[in-house]
C-alpha cells in the first residue's frame, strides 16, 4: 500500500521578497494549509548579489507618519530600522527576510527545487527534486536574478554576466568593457572605477549624463542613487560611455576578445567583457503555462492569474500590466493582498476584512492599476 500524497491549498514557489510577503498575508488571512518552496535558502537570490551591490531604493522607517519603508514586505516592519542601513547589501536584506519568516512562522521548505508544474483536472502537480507535491493553487514568486539573459548577441558565452560576480575586487586587469548601460551596468562601472580601473560602457540607450531623459519612472530610467554615483565615476576620468551602440558579436581567440559593434568597428581586449544585459525573467521556467503578449509580457487577469492556466498566480518583478511595470519591491508588494484575497475567496474562506483594511491603510492594496502613471511636475 502507498500512502496518499498530501494536497496543499496553496504552494508558493520562491522564498524571496515576493514569496515571503505572500506567505505572511496567507497566515494573517487564516490559510494554514500552504507551503513556500525554495530551491536554496530564504533570500538565496539576494545572497548571490556581488558583495558591493546595494539596494537602489532607500530604506527608512516612516510608518508612524504613513510612509512604509520602500523595501518592507509587511506593514509595521522596516529593513532600514532592523538593519540600520539605508542602502542594504543582498545578504543584509536576506537577513530581514529570514527574520520576517521566523517572526510570522511562515512554513518554508528549503532546498526544494521546482523542476516542472503540471495541471491535472483541478490540481497542480509540482515536480521537485524530492518528488511530486499537489496543490489547488500555485503562486509563482521566483525572482529574476537566477535567470540571466544569455542570448542578447552571438558569442555572449565568452562574456561574464554581472550576476556571476561574487566581488568586483576579484577581477584582474586594468581596463574593462561593460555591455549594457542600465542599472546593473552602471553599478558594475561604478565599483570598477572605485577600484581604479578604466571602464568603457557600451549601451544601446542614451548617455544619461549628456542627454535629457523624459522618463521619471525608475523602472525605465536610472535611479537617483545610481545617477549620483555615475556622476562621481565620470568625474574620475576613468569612465567612458558609448551610447546608441550595440554589440553584435563577441569572439575569442586564445586570450584575445574581439567585440564587433553595430557601427562596423571591432575592438580587441585582454579582459573578459562583462554582460549587464538583464535577465530572462522568473516566468521563463514555466513559460508554457502562459499566453504571451506581443511585447513579451505574460498575459495576466486583474488578479495576476494566468489567462491560460487558471489557479496559477504570479507575484513579484515579472508582473506587468500594459505600461505598469511592477519590478520594484515597493511596487509589487501592493499586489500581495489582491492575490491572497482572491485565492482565499476561491478556497471558500470568509476573508477577514480587517486584514485587507490593514494592507489598504498601509498602501499595500493596489486594485486600480489606472492610477499608476508616474508624473513629475518639476
């Protein structure tokens, strides 16, 4: 005789900011039959950041005046206060997530690698390295840092993706080429310049210090934290930015790297080019469960549920609705209660209005995406 498998009401995949945040609100709503699956340990993706990398969104405890810490995932908590840091490292933020999970007794199963998800009738079958787990609902909360983009141009395998760097101090050489001029590229440039290196950044975008930027949404342009550091790096004389230019191919012959550019030029160098070309997104691992928009976005309904696979919800930086990009913690945390409330209702629960009101009071209940236009009058 074989023992019947336990069926969960909800399985959350990923124990990062989104997964732990969802785990807390499920507990607060009275959902007890759920688990968070994590392939590593709590906050594993944050722990893999380069040692020098810091949060670009500042943390500050302002709850008493109605201003929730930008990096908090639960009301009445503040990583800024907990860690006494305004711009935390990845490892420091993982400590905050661990403290939250411990305080709210979130059930986390670590070292559970989700390999595939299948749906049979009304149940999801979640294939892990330890066997199959059944669940009525799945909340996909896997982050993006573990899925680096590796197909931006031919020969990208000869480059070093910025997510593979443990510390910028370990790189040998005096001159470096960085491919990509957004947040991660400029962060890499800043740290290498601080180490006394000569750095060239190739970006298909504009030169942030020389061209006007009409965008004010930090999801689409550099954050003030990065912009300030970029100015300082540029003033050192060791930073060169090549805007409106793309790398089309990288070749390696012996110890020589050849970088082919969209303007027809070819550069050669001895140090390995650094790729800051972004990430594929956490949904790439289960892409078959989604319809995809022309812009490359997963089609989700008003509750952030897959339009193709009912019962599969998404939280975290992969969530997009038209021009609304929820890629920062202070953005995507506002959808936790929306998703949890919907799942609670489908489980037949009487969802506590006091809990929903609690999240609403703390600006963590965004159910009207039409109000998300970013404006700056000055």
